[in-house]
C-alpha cells in the first residue's frame, strides 16, 4: 500500500529519497550512511532498517535470523495500542501451590513489545484470599495497553510452606525465608592440606589521599594478590601493581587469573563483580622482565575522586620478584624512578594489609543429618589467617579471610539443596560450582544484596553425590556467612510429602 514515485534520477518513498545513480539516500533531507543503499546491476537495494525508518514501520526478525517482517501503517492510518493478555493454569489454588502463568500479549500492527509491567503477580500465594493480577505492555512505538487483569482465589489445605516451596522451585540466586537457620547444627568439617599459596592483601590505607606505595613484598612462585582501595586524591588516579625482577637473569611473571571492578562508587558491587570476573577468567598472560627491570602487571582504569577499585589476581613468577601496590595520580607513570621517590603510606588503623600464607583452604564435608550448616569467616569455627605486614613487620590477622579461596568438597550431596545465609550483615558475592560435568558461577543473590540470616539465598541443588564449591569472601561484604544444607526430599511443615527435586 505504499507509493513509490520518481524517475531515473530520484526515487521517493515516504520520507526517503534516493539518487540511484550514485547511489545515495536521504531521510527527511538528511544524508544517510553510504552502506544503507547499494546499486547492484540495475537494481537499487535499500537497507531494511532505513526502509523501516522511512515508513515509520516496525522491523522484526525471526529467532533464526532468516526471516524479517516489515509492518507499516497504511497512508494516513493511526497505530493501534498493544493488547495485554495472560492466563493461569487454574483459577483456584491451595496455599503454597505454584501458579503457572501464560502470557500471550500482542500488537495489532505487528510492532515489537518492548516492556511488560505486572502488578500483584506472585508465583505462589501462601495465605488464603482473593488476589488480582494485572498486566500492561508497551510496544516499540511507546504505546501502552489498557490494564488486563485476572482474579486468583487461594483456599483449602496448604500444600507447601515458604521453605518447602523454595526447596522445590527456587532457582540459584533466589532468596527465601527460613527462621530456623541459626538453630541448625554446625557440620563437622575437615580441613586438609592445601598448596601454601601466599596472599598479598592491600586494603590499608583504604582511601589514600596522595600518591604513594600502599604495600610491597617479595614473592617467588605462585601468589594471590587482592587490593581494595578508593581514590582519595583531589584528582584522577590509578592503582598499579608493579613487579621488579630481583634476579640476575630474566624472569617470567604470568597472570593465571584476574578479576576486577573499577571504577565504582557502590561499595557492595566491588567484591561481587570482581569474583564473577575472576571465576570467568580464562587463559593466561605473561611478561618477561629483565634483571632489575620494573613492569606493571596490573593497571586499573582511571579512578575519579571517590571511585573505588577491587582486584584479585593469581600470578606466578619464575624467580624472585618484588611486587609493589601503588596509587598514582594520573600524570605519574608506574616507572621505577617514580616509585623510588614515593612515600610508603601508613596504615589507616581501620583496615588490613599484609602477606598471609595458606591462601587456599581445602575443606571436606560429609553430609549426614540435615539441615546443617558450614560456617565461614567467623574467626572461631573458621579461624582467621595470620601473617605480617612486610612494610612494618607487625603481625596481622586477616579478619573475614577476604581473598582466601575455600575449596569445599561435599560428599553425600545428591538430593540436597544448598543455600547461603549472611550472619554479619549485608552480603553480595558469587560462588563457582562443579557438579559432575556442570561448572557454573552463581551470583549471590540474583538481584541486590542479602542482609539477614533468616533470608538465605539458594546456591544449588546437586545432581552428583560429590560436588565442589569454590568460595571467596567478597570484598565490601560482611562476614561470617553460613552454607546451609537441606534435604530436597523431606516432610513438609504441613505434613505433606515434598517430592524430590529432579533437575
């Protein structure tokens, strides 16, 4: 229904004009990119997206990308509003029974639906009553549908409690209620010998007010580095880790794994994003350093005043190397000459720094009577690492064991569910799971943060009898935490049988 006018020198289609000789396209008189029109033989080809813009039309692609649909209004036509529609598998539910929603909203003109707004929607209702659920949708033209509502009645004998429902249906990262968390007995965990990997921890002064050296020590072989700092300088700055070769021969410094967050002003984000980045890290990078030479093995993005950086880096050296953590104003390069002139920053008395041996803690757990919990980072059941500040010689305790990799192997895990319960306050982190052939990093929680012990976050439902958790306490979050192990097949709080979850 669209008219095409013109001759050999100009073609007109709605807001679009073409010069097929050059070829060149104009939309409302404005020239368009050269790749939006082409002349092949005697045929003029126009980009589908440009054609959609010219007709004020909607362009959509099929899932396989092989079919596109261009939907335009007839000349003088007015677009119609989208229509919200959904159904539920039933009209009446028992308390604790899962509600299954089927949405089938549509747009009369074929425009894409770009957003959905629900009101009153819940996947389960635990209290008897009548509930109204409403949906509105918005299309690509910005038109909003009228509200569409359905009424759900909840009545009869309960099927599940909030806890038993979560153990059936919650997905990793979901939080749920369990008021009995702190009453569960502690598991008898066995700590086994692990590689004596040192951790160089730099968090004091956490907010340096001038360029300077934050921490420094010597390593040979494998080491883990963790830095957590906020730019307290009046201008932009960057955090560096500089390696200096202390040998009389060239050495190689290889980064095996790296996670970082920078820049950000939201403290709780620092640790979580760094861990997800760290678990996703693959491959390695190496640099060869000549005798006496200094090379930056880490450089943060530019930090504005008040912006923070968190980095965790596993590296290995083929010889003795001096590692220096430094905050430098943007105009200063991380050269040996600059570092030699910088002051050593004094600790701020509120945070920690130092070198701590045994940065991998291997724990073996065999599950028995459940529910039960494994406590991490409390300083009692899970002692803090001890070390020393290499700059002052003062002994240090790593409260919370930030930067320590907990290698947790669980036996008897099939048919269970595992959740994380915060005990020290706000927590936002990540874990890496190995369950048979499956390896997956889990964001904890899925959205926002969790802060109360009686609101655990589901971590995983193991399919294998043995599975492994890699856990590192997240910088910027509070310790301790507990890992809660439940039976996924157990008696409901209301006396009903919960069927075993079968992934």
